[in-house]
């Protein structure tokens, strides 16, 4: 065997390498500036035209494909290892576990059996409709059964929808991302090994998903005491960045799902860590940072999606792309309407109008494209899979992204009565004033604020509290006097939280063997019946 020893580069070679590296930095900076300027123009245009921001980014990226595509591209490793953890963590820390718990059953149906059913339908249609082998067909099914979180949340920020609907969508997409990655990696294992039994597959899924949840829970809880001890908000920011990116990498290194790990770690930190923050300003700093990080990542991802897609290439296989679009729409329709039809047997039913939104809101995004590009080069038909996925993503972001706000308005889902809006403003004022009073108490106890200044400021906020409470009380009395009135003051949302708190406390007492199970079951059943009678908020 002959060994070829690499000679160290000469001084001239080193100078050449350094010159190339130095020359690439200004070029990268220029490209970055161009992308930022394009994104700014798109933001202004979408505000004026009232179209989704992410849709505008994709459309803006299409004309500059030939100009920049040779210098930059949608790197799947960058998306999966950097962008995806940031997006998942940002969504997780802003998710209220109590609301997630109240909508867990529909979320579990859609993100679990719904995702599997949709993937199977898409795979079968693509297999027999386009004549692909099973492995490529199943990969397309998994990739296109995934729903993009960013696009849906962006629409809901512009058009107010019931909080239960938005929680279901956010929860489904949050766990759907993790489920798609787990399923995708499992199919690649089957492709690499050549075979995998059902028992082995189930064992692998449980190991990867449950192991990811354990890793995320451990790292999330370990971060809490560190976060409490950090008095500097900037140091806290560094901790959260390390938690988001580190959790994903540790999960991947241990052979479990990094996405599931980030979801669990983010939920724990957002619901247990942030409330322990020393001041409201520190919490706002953290949340504002992650909001900006998520916005920046989304901006570059969707702009790069537009740059990555070549319309001329897609035009040549347009019939196949249209068939794949039809396939994933059929998969979504059947999974949503069939599964949610049986939800009424064990949970509050989902209104049909909401189901229409869930079907049309099946928008694809960056994860679908990253997974398509991450398919091994040795897989037969890889280029065709990428083109089919890219065409479906383009249709989804543009056509469905533009149609979804119209559908929500058409179904009158996001419309609230004038009385409801007034009650909401009063509730916001009451919450804000109470929070300011709590902060004043903290400043007084820490010695930052003199007693005289504290009393003056506290009295001004108390006047707002008293006015808001008086108006809300009158509003509530009017509602009680006329139950059939058109304006509900949103009290069912508060009742639901109280009932869930009761249910959680009783179940916790049962776990600790404080109360007997035969007495707990009828009480919990009664609470569930009360929950089913409440209107959707």
C-alpha cells in the first residue's frame, strides 16, 4: 500500500489561500447587505399590499435566482443545525403549557396519527401515480406532511383568531417538526440497512422521541438554577442561546431527536424559567431577543427559498408537481376531517370552520426544503424529489399563503364584536397596571425606590386598576342579565383556566396518595363535563 503524504503549503500558497479568504469576506458582506435591503423593501411592500411577509420574501427571491444562486444557497446543514433550533426554541418559550395542556388531544391527534396518515396517503398516491419506488415516495410523504410554523403564526399575527385555534396550530406545527425529523431519519436508516421490522421501527421511534424528551427535560431543568443566579440580562441571553443550540447538538450526539429535545427544553425554560426572572425588563429583553432572532432567521430562510427555486426547472415537470400538490392536499383533508370527526367522543369538538383553516393552513416551508436537500446523493431519483418538493413549497407559500387570510376573513373566524374588543382593551389595561404595581413593590423592597415616590406611582396605577375593574364588573353584570346577548366578555377562558387548575391539583393529590381514587374519578369527570360546556375562546 502506498501512502501519499500531503506536503505543507509553501509561503506563496499560503498567501494565495489567505488572499482568497480575505476576498470572500467582503463579497459575503455585500451579499448580506443586498439581502437585508431586499427584505426591507419586501416588508414595506407587503404592508402596503397586505400580503404575508414570508410570501413576499419568496416571490422577491425568484427573480434574483440566477444572480445569487451560485454564491449562496439553502444549506441543509445550516438549516437543521442552526436555523431550526432557533425557530423551535423561540416558539417553545412563547408557548403556554397550560393552554397546550387544554388542547393536547387535538394537537396529539394531528401531530401523531394525523401526520402518519397524511404521510401514508401522499406516499401511496405518489408511488402509484408517478411510478416512484417506495423509499422516495415515503420520503416525499414525510416531507410534505410537515406544516410550516412560521407561515401560520405570521397569518395569525395579522388576523386575530380564537386562542384555542391558534394554540392547536402552534402546538401541531411545533411537534410536527420534531415528528418529521424523527420519521425522516428512520426512513434513511431503512434505506441504509435495507430492512427494518415493525418492532424495530417502533422501538427506534420510541427511543429517539422519548430519549429526546428526556434529554430536553434534563437540560431544561439544569438551566433553571443557572438562570436564577445570573443577574445580568446579557449573560442570560447567552445561556438561552447555549441551551437552544447545545440541546439540539447533544440530542443528535446521543442518537435521539434533537428537535424533540429543544421543544421540551424550551417549554420548561419558558414556563418555569422566565417567570423567575428578577425583573420585567429582563424578561422583555429575553423575549425581544428571541423574537428578533426568529424574525431574522425566517427572513433569510424564506428569501433563500425563493433564490433556491428555479422556476424554469419546475416548469418542465409541472404536471408531476401539480399531482404531488393534489396528493398532499388529499392527505391533509382526510387526516383533518376524519380524525377530528372522532374528537367529539373524548374532547370538545373542533368547529368545522376551524377545520377548513387547518386544511388550507397546511403550508410548507424551510424544513421541507432542507429535508429534501438532505436526502443522500446515492438515492435514485433524488433530483426529482427535490424538484417536486420545491415546486410544492412554492405553490404552498404563494397560493395557500395568500388564500389563508382571505379564508379566515370569509369564514368570519377572526371577527370580534365591538363589545369584545372593548373588554379586551380593559383586560389588557388591568393586566398591565397590576404588573406595574408588582414591579413597584419589587423596587421598593430592593431599596431602589423611595417610599414617597413609590406611593405616588402606586396610587396612579391603582386609579387605572379601579377604573378597569369597575368597567369590567359593569360589563359582566350586563352579560349575566342578558345571557343571549351578542357580546361574551371572554369569561369562559378564565373559567377554563380555573377548572384546569382544579383538575391539576386533584390529580396531583391523587398521585401523592392524599385522596382516594374512587372519589377523585367522579370529581374529575364532573370537571370535564364543565369544560365541554364552555364556548371556544
